[in-house]
C-alpha cells in the first residue's frame, strides 16, 4: 500500500511521536544498473542533462559484468571506457552507489539476482554471512583500485536475507533502497521519508516513486502524480530511478516536473555516509572513522563532490594497529583514508604531502590559521619573557646598588677618624689608610696643632 491512508498515517506519526519537521520536500534521482555493457554515450548525455539543470544525482554501478550463458566477464579495471564513464558521471555531480559485485548469481549482470535464489525463494547465503561479505569486499576492492569511491549501497533487485543486510551495514552506513523486513520476496517496504536508523542500524534513503517504465504504465505523468500525493506527508520524499536506455526526454519531464512542484534535489554528500573496509574508509559529513593498518603508510585525501583532488597527505612512517580519526567535511567534500605500502619520496618539493593531520585538522587553510595562531602565541610569549627578564635585572641592580650604599655607610661609621679635642693628644691617621680610602677627608694632626 503506497498511498491514501498509509501516507496520512505516516504524516500523523510526526504528531504521535512529537517530532519536529521542516517544510522542505527532498527529491532524489539515481541512474540505475550501470555496468560495462551499458551504452556510455547515453549515460554521459543523462549526466549532462542533469548537470545543466543543477540537479545532483546518484548512480548505481556494478564493477564486474558477467554472463554465465556466454562466459563473458568484464572487470572495471580491464575496461578503460567503463572507468572513464564512471569518472565522467562523478565530474557532473554524480555520487556512486555500489550495486553488488556482479549483480548476478547464475545469469547475466543486472538481470539476475545476486543475494536471492528465486527458485528456492530464499537468500543464497542461507544465513551464512561469508558469501555476502566476500562479494561486498571484492566489489569495494575493485572500485578502490580504480579510484571509484561509493558512498552508499543498493541491494540488487532489493532482495536479500536479514543476515545479508547485517553484512551490508558492516560496510555501509547508508543504503538507498526499499528493504525486505522479512525473508519474503516482494515484501520490500515503502516509506515516504528518510529513515535515520533502521533495524540494521543504517540510514535509508527512500525510494518512493519507483522507476520510469512507460510499458508498465509508469510514465512521467504517473510518477508526478505520486509525487504530488507525497507532499501530504511532512518531509515526504520524491525519489525515483531511471534507466538510460530509455528516451532521455522522459527523465527531463520528471525532473522538471518535480522542480515545478517545489521539490529540492539533494546529494548523497549532504549526509553522514561512511564506507569501511579493514584499511580503507570513505566518509562524508561528520563521522568517527577507524583504520586497521599493518605496517602501512596512512594516506588521506579530500575530494570534491565532482571528484577533483582538493588535498592529500601521507604519514611520515609506517603504522600498525588501529588508527582513529574524527572527520568533519562540508557537504561537497569526500574524505578518503587508506593504508598504502608505498608513498612519495620525501623531498622539499613535495613537503606539503607530508603535512601531519593534527587532531583531525587537514585542511591547508585550517593549518595555516593554526600556524599563524601558534606563531602569535610564541611571539607574545617571547615578549613577555623579555619584559619579565628586564624587570628582574633592573630590580637586581637596584638591590645591588642599595646594598653598596649601605655597605659604604657602614664602612664610613666604622673607619671615621677621631677628631682631636682641645687639650688632648692624638696621632694622625696613617698614610696607608688615607690612600686606601680616598673618598673620605682625613685631617692630619700633631700634638696641640693642626697640620
């Protein structure tokens, strides 16, 4: 049930749970089922169309194409055209979403299931996490080797077991899909808004409008009618996907129609996404990340939402064990942290590549401000020390002067010559004493007369 009373109930939940809501209605579009056999020119035209309209988008890709009937197998790393196509989509504002490893089990990629057995009507892994874990690890490895950094996950054909979903959540904090709450094909759940944490502890970006399929009655008019109904729900989403082998005018019609209804298209980079393997992490937004390195150099790089390198640095030496970091990125930036076994040679020309990241600060601007602040602090400290030292020296000199004056006064009282009294005899002071104390006036006396 995807309308009517269900949407009204979904809206009432805000009041029932006393949740505040904004007036904004997000829209989300993703280009679907991209693999090595897809036509590159239609994908590029779709990306251009969306970029011209200022629409951020996502795209689901499968890094390995396989067809069991023909024996054909194409890896992302073996197909330069496929690599260039994915990078082109990123350059136009597209956010990659991993869509399985091969998106097949015994048939052809994008046609077959990967985690669900339609003949047995149950998960292929049968509750064993090893199968799903191995598939995801291989898919991520193939992606990272070719510098494609997915931000989220979409399950092939929305079909997997509960154990599989637990495995996906181990690698991805975000999924874009409808999800099966029980192991029954077709039970994938419809929800009209963002789920911040589902039963598998993932952020779920909703898919509310389905996909454009005129042959099945899902033309742009049908999707736009559902989008209009979705606005009944506070913060209701208009989220759909599109296959680029269709007429791109259909995509234009839906996108323009949603914008006319007041929807705002959002990017995956606006959310706190994290993709984790043992020695690699891809993150957006605010996250705490951990790497497990094994005598590897730590490599950090910041990418823009269009895939351009903004900043990077390496650790000076190799590291082992768990490395933790707090990541805080703007909505248009992506942080990649990884362990590598080689790094550039340390020279004066590439000194900037070895800038240490201090307490999570790796931005050149932030580090420059930090350096200026530290330099200012040191300057004030030096001035303070100079003033204190000068005052201390002056005080010491004053004390020494006063002591000398007291000493001279005491010396004067002790060695003052005796003045003769009338009628008494007194011998004159020795010449040696007069010479040793030239600052005193001594008189020479003889018996009964002044000299």
